[in-house]
């Protein structure tokens, strides 16, 4: 009797194994996206000696590439790591917004998401997380004799809404919008006088391609 039960259990396991394997393949937890992102800086100015306000210092709006890696803990809950390489950001000032220099910004974000999965090919999601931006080439302002610099980094909040439209189980179109709180102090290289704070706080509308493994 024990032998018969063992044979039945083994047979059932063999029959169920392909179905389990297929389910695992369909529910692979990894997704990647490649996006084109528009940086729509808020360019708020405040504090310090008032020089940032009087010079009307602003970061120039631009398009950048982005790579996003998503891992699904469940079919609804996921985390997304937002990556790019260091981007050159043009800094303009004055009434005619002439270029005074550039800085480099590397702005990775980590976002926790909720995905709505009961709408067929439409897969909307919402997310919230943290951004950590590293600024380099921080004193690259030839128009100001390289006499000013900005902070080394910025930590801020990320809010996100988006939508994947899946053409099949692997490929889809992605539309995404994030709001990121990001700011940096502008100060003199010599003496470290605070000239004011540039509040960047970008909206980042994006469009891209989704691939679900």
C-alpha cells in the first residue's frame, strides 16, 4: 500500500511539474524598460545672499536616456531601480539666460510600486520612493571664473504614476511620469559663502519600451 501511494505521488509530481514550470515562466519577476525622459526643472530660487535670484540662475530643460530595472515581489507589488549615466546639465543665468557653465548629475532612484493587473493589456501603476543625486564637475562655471560651486549630492522624494500597454507577454509600450524633489546650494569656492539655493524639483515625463522576461 505504501509503495502504491509513493508511485501515485511521484506520478502526480511528474504531471504537475510542467504546469508549475510554465507558470513560473509566465510569472518571471524581472522587467526592464528603456525610456526617453524630459527633465522639466522647477528652477526655484531662494535664500543665501540673494545672488541666485538676482542672476536668475536656472538649469536648462533637456531630454536624457534612462534604464529601469523592475523586480516583482508579487503580481502587484514591485520595486524599480531608475538608472542613467552622469548627465551634463547646462546652467543658465541673466535676463537673456546665457550659459554660464555645466555640472554633471547622476540621479538614481529606488521606487516601490503597486501595479494594477486586472485591465487586460493595460497595466497602470503608482509608486513612491527616494532619489539620490550626485553632482560632479561642480565648479565648472567659466563665465563666473569658476568661482562658484554646488553641493556634492541631494536626497529627495520620488512620486510616480505610469502605464504599460503590453503587446504580448514580453513586449510593451511604457508611459511614465515622476516628480522628484531635488535641490542644491550655490556657494563661492573661496570662503563658501552661500549665494542661494536652486530648487530643481523636476517633473520627468517619459516614454519608452518595456520588456518582461
